[in-house]
C-alpha cells in the first residue's frame, strides 16, 4: 500500500473513532491535512475503500454522513481505543 493509499485508511479509521466511538485520536488539523491530501491525490489513489469517501466529505472535512465502516476499520479502531 502506498502512502497515498494509506490516507484512505487513516481517514476511515480516525472518522470511525470520532463519529462512531466518540474518540478523537488525532487533532482536527491533522485530520484536515489527511483530507486535503486525499482531495489533492484522489485520482491516483488506488484503495479498495476509496469509494466510501465522497467529494462532499472531502469538501467539508467530515465523514459524519458515513453510516457503516468496513470491518477491518472497526477492528483497528477497537484496538486503538483499547490502547488509549
């Protein structure tokens, strides 16, 4: 997985932690930077879950509207929260 592709994983993981579990694992500024990097590189990113991230999410730097997350994201978030 390239660093640009990893941005999608990061976006989903940190969104899931924040919106679904009420845990902020990074600062708003860090999340905004991830979002900006995805937006700037969207065409070259080749991640299997990229389709979950809409242009509206990138424009608003929010995944509030995302109702379900991939199981792998849920498991990673669960482990990160346990460590927190």
